[in-house]
C-alpha cells in the first residue's frame, strides 16, 4: 500500500492528506485561479500552473 500511495502522490501531485483543492475548476473568466496540485494562486493567462507545471484543459 505504501508503494501505491507514493505512486499516487507522485503521479497526481496531490497529497492524500490534503485533497481540499482536488475538485478545483480552471475558470478563465476568473481573475485568479488556484492550482489543485500545489495551491498556487495565479491569473489564468496560460493553460498550466506557473509553479508546478500542472496542465489545464
């Protein structure tokens, strides 16, 4: 189970202890959006998070 847990965290960028932002929606009409992987707030001017590189869309 530990191997599966590590693989999940590595492949999704989400910590299983903090899934609060896992359902976040990338909305280009908003002034800022929150990355569900790293919680970085940024303007939706590009389809990826500037901090961790998570791709949206």
